[in-house]
């Protein structure tokens, strides 16, 4: 157990086992020195690894085997390495103009509603000039690198083939690695450089090379900051056209950086108050401005969760449950905006942009409540009776219910997207939503002894979606489904009985276990006293044990009891978070 609040990785010298946690040490091959990758406590991957390790250690008395865990960058057998001179420039097959135009439109369809990856009019003009030119020097400038990246993305988005040896477009991306100029050259054309770096970061992130993707988008952000794009650029000096394009690419870079940063659980690269850049106008599509504003609002909520719930020191804040109330209030307000401005109507066809925003919102609901699930899981493994005491309390149960409903709504949206042929199997956003929701549903299935049988059907739906993504060539999904099945199977042995056991516990409410009969005021770090309701309407102060994990999270169950009791959010308010009606989904 780490005494300094950090979860440092234990690595077996024999290579048989290592603990997936914040410090993720991996070996790509025996000839490559081990590198350390950091994942913060709010990271989805880190949470998943901690849960796997916790349960496996409890059931099998050994850490989860590293051979069964997917580490960053290992899903695909990528054909490139870190030596540029080993690449063969010009080997990739550039498609004909008709095919290239189609692939550019594919990227536009999949990405343009949310992100700015190229200026369409200028890019298409250069594309026409490129194919009509006989001058070989055209292929050596920065636009050509940008062109290859867009085509690589288009191929990956258009072709879903699980039989393919390599990811679609990887040959073009390999050539980009050879042709990509140094930073000094990129800075000479900052707008195009930022656009192509966004394309590269998206492609890398989709291949689960999240560190490379994060560094790449970080380079784009530094270029933008160096050119003042985070500020309110003067239109009178620079011109309307240039300023509008700068605003589009800046917010794309900023949002991609924040999403990739949040997935790794690390601090934001730039704080909100440091950004004075206005939103672009999107005169041709005003709805895009509203969508962008919602994306920014959701990114602000994540920053609040990371700061006030999880904290900067690799441990939950002492008053983390109290912080949940503020975040849930904000999410409830945003839910109303989503409900009115981005309605999901499956009978009329689902908007891809609206679905993306709803999925982001629901994942934030899960993220803010997830520490309570972790606490309940640890308590369940230590003392099932105590876990039932905790989860049967109305307000704790309501929080778990909100988390469960959010996960189920995510699956409903993803299923509708699949039925309409809109489910993303290459870009990571839909997969991340599926991964997060499936993980918490597996946990709640064990934690909540009153779970209705219908929630098991949702797990079946989740695994069906995983299998679909795997069939479409998503190798990350193929690995994660194996890990999630392992977690589900292990937890089946510790799931509390739903009916009889809970009823017995309620019947014995006044007969507090002997070790709890010393009624004392247990003051946690927030100075709160936990009170449990008994069957006769009275209250009893109960000494609930501190749950301290080897992940560095010091979570006191009594904090959850006391602080949720102080939260004046009613169940009806929490249900306002669930703006997607599952009944709309077949």
C-alpha cells in the first residue's frame, strides 16, 4: 500500500504479473527499455485497471495478469517504428481523384459536425490542383502531408474489415511519418499545421496510441498559443476570414486536447479563464455554434470533476461527495439544454452530433458518481453486510441508480446508432462510451443487491455492441471484451443475494453488529457524523470502517453516508439528468 497517495506499479521481475494502475509500465518488446506511462485516478483506463486488479487480488490472491491486460499502443501490430530512415516514402498508393473526393467527404460527414480538420473550399481547390498538376514538387509541401492524413482518416472511416492485417489508411499514415517536417517548418504555416496535427492525433488515438495522440495534439495547442489563437484576435487587423478560421481550429484543438487529457486523467493543458477566443460564427450552419458551445460547457464540467471530486494529488478530495451535488446540479441544467436543442428522436433518424453530446453528458454523470461505486465495491469485498447497509440507504441507492440509468441510456443511444448505421467503429468516442457504461453496469450488478433482472439484458446488449465493433475491425474492442468478461465472471462469485439477504438485513436494523455497538461520533476529514436510519424510524451513529485501497484513494464510507444525507437533491432532481428516454429505443 502506497503511503504517499500514489499508486506505484509493482512489476514482477519474471514478467508474469504487473498491476495496471496510474503508473502503467509496459514493454513493447524485449529489446526496448521499459517506459512508464501515467494515468490519473479519473482516467477510464486507470479505473478499469484498478477494478480488475482489486477483484482479481481478492478472488485469486494475485494481481490481474499483465498478459491478459491491454496496455496502450498494443492492440494493433503497427508497421512503423521510431526510425524514419526505415520507412519507404512514396510507397503508399494515393487514390484517384474520384476516390479521394469520396474519402474527403467521408471525413467531412464523420467529423465536420464537431471538429474543424480542414477549410473545405481551400482544401478542395488544392486537391483539384494536385491531381491536375504534373509537377512532382506539389507533393513535398505541407498541404500534401495534410492531404495524406485526411485520406488515411477517410479510408479508416469508410472501410470496416475485420480480416484486414493492418488498420485502413495505415500505409498513408506511415508515409506521413516520413514526410512530416520539423517543428520550425510547421510553425511557418501554423493554421495548416494545426489542422494536420488534429488529423494525426485523431488517427493515433483511434489506434489506442493515446500517449502519441496526446503529445501530437499538445504540439498543435502550443503552435496555436504561440500565434495568439487562444486570445480574442482583432478582426480589424487580421480580417474576418482569417480570424474565423483561427477560431475554428483553436476550439477543435482545445476540445480534442481536453478530451484526450480527460481520458488520461491528467491536468488540463490550459485553464478556462486563460482562453478569451470567441466562438466562430458558422454562418452556413448556426446549429454548429450551439453544439460547440455545449462541447465547451461539458469540458468545463469535466475540469470541475477532476479538480473538486478527484483532486490534484492522486486521491479523492476530502469533501468529494459534497462536490458531487454541485456537479450534478450543473449537469441537470445542461441536460435541459440538451433535451431542447439536441433532441434524440430515433423515429426520425438520430443526429450524429446530438448523440455525441448526449453520450459525453452521460459519461460525466458516471464519472462523478463512480468513486462511490469503487468504495462500495471495496466494502463488498471486505464485508458484504456493511456494503448492503451502505447501498440500501435511500440517497446512496439513488446515486447508484442515476449512474446505472446513465449507463443504460448510453447503451440505448449506441444501439440506435448501430441500427441506423451511424455507430463509429474507428473513432474512439462511441467505444469509450460503451467501455465506461459496461464497466459500471458490471459493478452495479454486484454492488446493488436489489438490481432488477432487466439490467442483465443491458449487459447482453453491451457485449453485442462490443462484438459488432470487433467484427468491424476494432482490435481494442476485441481485447476489452475479454477483460470485461473476466471481470463479470469474477464478480459473480461475490454478488450478494438480492432478496432474502437484504430483507434479513433490514429486519435486523436495530441489532447493530457487536463491533458497531459503541455509539461514537466518527468524524471524517470533513467533520461529519454518519447516521443510519433504523427500521423503527430512529437513528444510530455507526462506526463504518475506512476503506483504503492500494490505489492511493482514501475513501471513508462514513463520508458517503453523512454527506449524501446532507445533499438536498431529491430523486426527481437527479432523474432530470436522464434526458434520453430509453423507451424511444427499440
